[in-house]
C-alpha cells in the first residue's frame, strides 16, 4: 500500500480540529490551527500529489476570514506571517471596523484581485449602505460597525464612506472582468460631483498600476462610461484628459499593447507592499495593529520607536481598554504588562511568562527609587495574577510553587486590607477566590474582617460570606448566623426593581437602566460562581439559591405560604444544608423565579463539570429540570447518577444516592411523559409501596410506553392483580393473559423464601432500569 507521511496526517488532523473548534465557537484556537494549515499550503496544497492531504483552500480561507471578523484581532502567528498578504489586509480592515470603518476605503484600494475576496468587500459595502440610510436603522445600531468609545458618524459621513468603498469595489470588479454592482451606480447618482470623479480617477490609476493589459483597457472604458453618464460630462472629460490616468507615458505604453516591467510583475504577482502607498506597512494604523499582535519584545520595542517618530504626541490608549487605564501607555514596560495580561486572558501562559520575565529585567534597570518601587509593585501584581489563573486552569502538582503562590496571595490580601482604594482591584477578587477554593477560609476571613466590607466589590463580599459559612460547617459549628448574612446578600443581588415610568399615553414602561442593573447583579453571581471549584463552597451557594427559590414558590402559593399549594406546582428542589437558611425573603415580589431557575441551571452545570456524578449536585440539577418541565432530561440525569453508583444497575442503587424523593420525582416525570407503566414499576421502589398511585397509573388509557414490555419487571403481587383486574374489565384478554403468566412465574410464588423473593425482585429491577437507560440516556 501507499505510505502516508506522518506530516500529512498531522496537518490534516489540524485542519479537521480547526473546523471542529470553529463549530464550537472557539474562534481564537480555531484560527491558530487553520493558520498553521494555511502556512503549510505551498508544500501540501492541491498540486503536491499527496492523496491524504485533502484540504479545500476556499473552505480554509473562508473560515480564517470569519475567525478574524469575530475576534478583535488575529493571533500573533497570523499577524506576523509575512507570507499571508490576505491576513494582513483583513487585520487592517478589522482594525478599521473597531473605529467605525474610518480609513477602510484606503485599505480596500488593492489592485491585486486575489488579495481580498470580493464577497468580503461587498459585505463591508452592504453594511455601510445600511448605515448611510436615514431612519431608525443607524450606524451605531449595527454591531458589526460599533466602536466602543467612539462616536457614531452622521448619515452624511456614512454615505461618503459608503461611496468610496463602493467605488473601490466597482473598480475591482472591472479589473476582474465582472459587471459593476448597481449599488455603485446608485451611489454615484447621489454623489455626482467633480471631487468624487477625481477620487474615482485616483482609484482607477492605482488599480491600473497593477492590472494586466486587458484590465487597463477595461478600467479606461469604465472611466469613460462614468464620465458620459454624469451631469457635467464635458467638465469630467476635461478632468479625465488632464489626469495621470490618461497623461502618463506608462499608461500610453500599456494601452498600445507594449509590455513593461510593471505589467510583468503584476502578472507574476511579485510586487511588494512597499510599492503602494495605501498598504504602507509603516503607517501609524499598521504599526499600532502590529504592536497589538506582536509577542516579540524586540519587535515591540522597534514598533514603539517608529510610532514615537511618526506620532510623538499621539496616545495609543485606544488600542486596548487596559492601556486606557495606564498613564504611561507609550512606555515599553507598560506595553509588556498589557501584552502579558492579553496573553493571560488567552490562556497563553508560557508566552505571558516570557513577556513578564523581560519586563522584570527592564524594571531592574529603572533608576528612580519611587518609580522603581511602583514598577516592581505592578510587576508583582501581574505575576501574581498570572500564577493564580494558571493554577486555576492547569493545577500542576508543583508543591513548592503552590506554597509560594499561597504566601504571595496572603501577602497581597494583607496589604489590600490596609490600603484605601485598593479594594476594587480585580486582583483582590482573584486572590480572595483563590483562597476560597483552597480552603484557606480561616486566614482569608480574618484578613477580610479588618476591612470595611461595604466598599469591596460583590465577588469579595460573596467570598467573605461563603468563607464564614463553609468554615462553620467544616468545624461542626452552627452556621445559621453566617448563612443568614449570605442569604441576605444573595437576595439583594436577585432583586428585580419594580419601579416603572409612565409614558405620555399613561402606559407603564420599565426603566431600561433598571433592567440593565438587575441583569448586571444576576450576572455577578454567575461570573463569580464560574470561578469557584471547591465542592463545599459550591454546595453552600447552590443551597442558598435553592432556598431562595423555595421561598418564592411558597410566596406564589399564597399570602399564607400554603405548602400543599406550592408542592402542587412541582417537587421541592433538593439541596445540601437545607435547615440553615431563612424560610422567607424580604422582597419576594421583586424577584423573578424563572430568572432564578436559569441561574440555578447554569450553576449546577458548572458544578457537574468539576464534580461529575456528585449526588447532591445531580439531584439538584435534575430537580431544576423537573421544575422547568424538562422531564426527559431530568430522567436522564437521575438514571446516569444511579448507573454510576451501581455498576450500571448490576447492584442496588444506594439509598443515599436514590432516596425516596428521587423515586417520586422519577414517577412524576414518567407521568408527565405518559409513560404510566414505567411509573407503575417505580411505585414498587417507594417505602412503603404506594398502591394507590400504582393503581391510578395502571388505569390510564393514554399510555405511551409499550405497556406489555414492562410487565415482566413487576414483582409485587398486588400490583399484578390490579393489572389483571383492569384488563379484564376492559376486555383486553391478551394483556390480561400476559399479566397472569408473569404472576405465575415460579420465583414469584408467595411460598418462596424471602431471599428468593428478594433476588427475583432485584433481577427484575436491574432489567427494568437498564431498559429505562436505553430509552432516556
């Protein structure tokens, strides 16, 4: 057989993995892998003769461009690749997109038809056309062209920008031999002026310099047609005759059919970016873009020097939200700190450590004592933040490094507890959550008790309250006092303001600002919970939210808190530590129960990702699904948990894993799905057996679960007799006879010993639960 090179297998798998990551929404990782395949294309492309390497070039480029559009900026490998001319152009376009498309017309003036896909350019043109239309659809309402911190351009400015982009795309179509889009002619009809015609001639001249002989003739014909279709054609003819497009000897030679070095270079595609002013790699926007994407210290130093020479008075704080917070954003050391933070957020920890290592060396060379102390403090904070996130993500078994990290975290927390104004530092939140996850509750709570807890951020307050409750539970103390404080704090974050504003017609309208504030409070709990991993702390937080939900259910049942009415809405959601919380909330009418259920779903999903098959978390997650009327998904969770703790039901499920409440919840789910025979079999597992519920299930007429399939799983004589009697009353002789045959099985004889009856029941239970798993899992 044919020998497939290992490199071909590696890059083909890299391409497939990139597509998979793209489908999962992990665009940065997908872009990095697809770019590796793109760099390999000249060696393993369609003409390489490698039958195994089957990558569609168009699919590869389309996914790469989409990744660049979704992410703010491309990965450093993509931006630093000198062989990827398209990637550099797309990077510049996306940089313009972040600034309301300012300067995008100059980026699109590329005469090489293969530089950017025409569909990509037309997508930009369509977005600008929408922004240029007067009416309720404004520039700022399009998420694709919104620039944070920049004011949206007026309709007139957007229309002018749209005309310039449409002009570039029209000339591009002419060079490729394609018809010009009608949108250009409409834009030209609205913007017909001598200045716009001169701009069109400039664009045509730039494209002529890189076009083939046929393209040059087409561009000249296009300029003539535009001139003839205008209102002042005589004036435009004069402008056309005086323009370089018609007067240059180079154009005359090309039109006469004579070849030139420029034409040969255009056909071979050997022209470099430096030959054209619109793609000057040393322009300020390009330098800023390269500064953002670079990870080389020497390259960043050179870029900063070039930027200082070209725009010494310009601040580059708009390039990053973190640079905007730094008053020394033109300094190399500050750039390195921001770059380390950016790499940290992208979880590129190795590259971030290298950048910080260089920053430490630069910090040692600072001469001023005060400046050096400030630099060292910032570097120490950046290193601590990196170490904490790296531990939370990787959790290496390096005991010495872990001990140093714990010591550094405690030192920072000790300084922050006595420093005014430092309590809003994000690093303080990271340190507090880190100590919360490693069970350093006593030390952290002691340090936080020295500060005014009305000033810190919500995550710090939540961490402090959870530490107090978890510490009391772990020491066997009564945690109700600490739990009530946590309950009040969480309830405050869940309050949804009910204040309204009246419009002129008297209709109440809820304030948008208050809606945003309520959503921000709920997202605070969600984002905080995603950073917590300790099972006890998570169980306390889940229990608190569950008890708030229970209090809301009781409130909705009536002013008196009728428990029977509340249970009628669904079973109570189970949780750990249920008796340490208050039974009511202060302002239940200002909370939305559906929002709380959604928050609980997200929290329990996070718990199960870190602690799979944890009985309490799984019970809570399944009960939440039952309360949300998602009965099939709830049965799946219940059965997965039971299978994990019983060797796929080869043994009995422990009572602490499947208590009586779980069986009743499963019966309720089966009833909701009209699987009444399954519910009948589950009634045998209740303590005591609920014969009334079993009889009710057997008597149902709309059963959807293949009733006869489960009769051999019933071992209780009274339930079988009820089934025989019911089928006899209905005249269902075949089903009655099947139930009689099951009842007459020897191992179900009432004269058998209790051990024989127990084994018969266990065998039928195993068969039934495995059939249930085949249906729902």
